[in-house]
C-alpha cells in the first residue's frame, strides 16, 4: 500500500482544518441555538421544522465552509 500514507495525510489535514472552517459559522449556530432554546423553555413546544430556516442557514454555512454542494 505505497500511496496509502499520502491519502491519510490529506485526510488528517482536512480534519484538522474543520474547527477553523466551521468557526466562521458562529452567527448561524447561535441563531439556531437560540431558536431551539426558545422552543424548549417551559411552555415552549419544539416541533418539526420550527427552526427550519435557522437550520438551513447553518447547514448552508457548514457546507460552504467545507466545500460541499447540496
């Protein structure tokens, strides 16, 4: 497996870069977290798609940060 070391080196490099790349999505993560928190406070009701807009913004930011297209 002669080329295997190079592959794992690239994989490790990408994994190490994740925290820095995803840190750019702090505003989107905070908005999604606020939405979920507000929905789960006493008297709140978390239902499917209640925070869909915030989740989609976070998902798009993550995808852009790591270079994935949906």
